[in-house]
C-alpha cells in the first residue's frame, strides 16, 4: 500500500522579494514589506491548517542593518505595528510565538513588545511560530559556543545543539526561499544541515497557499537519505511499516 507522504513538521522560510515586488509597482520598498506581512499572516494560517508543527521565518537579518536608514526604520516600525495588531489573533488561533535573534540593539519598545507577545501566547500548542529578527546563523553558532565556554562545557554537537537559539524545536525539514535567489544568506546554518531546500521564483508578497503546497509537494517527492544509500532507506521504510 502506498504510504501518504508526510507533511514537513518544521518549515523554515527566507521571505525574500518584498523590495522587488514594490519597485515593480513604482512603490517605496517599505510598501513591499507591508505586503509581506499580509503574505506572512496567510502563510501562518495555511501552515497551521496543514498540520505543520513549527514555522520559522527570517524577518530581519544581522546584515539588513546595512540597508538605507529609511528602510531599516520602516522595517522596525512595521514590526512594532505588526506586534500590536497581529498578536491577539495569533493567540486566539493557538499559535505560540518565539522571537529569535540578538535583542541588544533593538528599541525598548520593540523588546517589550517581543516579551509581551511571547508571554501572551506561551500556553499555545497548535503551531510554534519562530520569528528570526536581528538573526544570523553565524551569530547563533558563535553565541552558543560562548555560552558553553562560560559554563565550562565541551563544544560537542549535542551541547551546541542545546545552546542554540532554536533548541526548543527539532531541525527544519523543509527550507524554502522565495524571490528566486538560491542562497542561505546566513539563515539557520547549523540547523539546516539536513533540510530539503526548495527555491521559489515567487516574490514573498505573492507567496500564497498554492505556492506553499507546491513547496510541500516538492519536499514530499524527495528521498531523505541522511548519508545512507537509497536501498537502505527503502528497507528502513519497509521495516517501519511492520508491526513492532
Ligand atoms: C526580504 O525582501 C525582506 C527583508 C530582507 C527584510 P527584500 O527587501 O530583500 O526584497 P528584495 O530582495 O530587495 O526584492
Ligand atoms: C535575507 O534576504 C534576509 C531576510 C529575508 C530577512 P536578503 O535580501 O537580505 O538577502 P541577500 O542580501 O540577497 O543575500
Ligand atoms: Mg532580498
């Protein structure tokens, strides 16, 4: 009997292409980011509806500080505004929020908003939603190593894993990047070791349920071998179907 392919438990997304979406419409880049928030709201709902357990998105990278001042402040304002508007709905929809990234350097208003949003949704279990803001994969690894050094623990894989910013969730199964670029841009470098990478040409504001389903479909057609041969993987799958 053919087995129904599994829905990825953890999806990570580099939400790229907001600026191009706006520029193509002769709008300021911030208008693209605003539209990106709409796309994200749809995506969170779609993931929860499909039984995805964890969604992790890249909202602002450590390197995005290098953008023009107006764009950076526009993004900060958008984040503060979105926290105020979106959190009550997320709380009622069973979504648990986590903000992942360096909080030093963010405004007090923003930091307070992040803490409040996490507290307001802490009891939820339907979908874990990690928003990476002022995040970089190298920052994450270096910080975990520093934490271990402070505690006098050895930098083993297991210890590093426990000290990383996403220690509360398993590694991503599916890593999606929209906007047509095929690079990681310093997102989840450690955690994506065995994620399936799917690149979509859609700009993030246009990424809808159909595009999500397409990415999930591509994931389901992949064979995850983790270093084994294809024959071994098939035998493992057969075995896992036998009664224990
Ligand atoms: C991604 O969209 C959002 C952030 C980096 C904050 P971009 O702003 O990078 O959009 P493009 O790549 O310029 O189109
Ligand atoms: C990655 O997109 C960061 C986010 C989506 C938040 P960028 O647009 O900043 O990446 P590069 O600069 O094209 O690599
Ligand atoms: Mg970009």
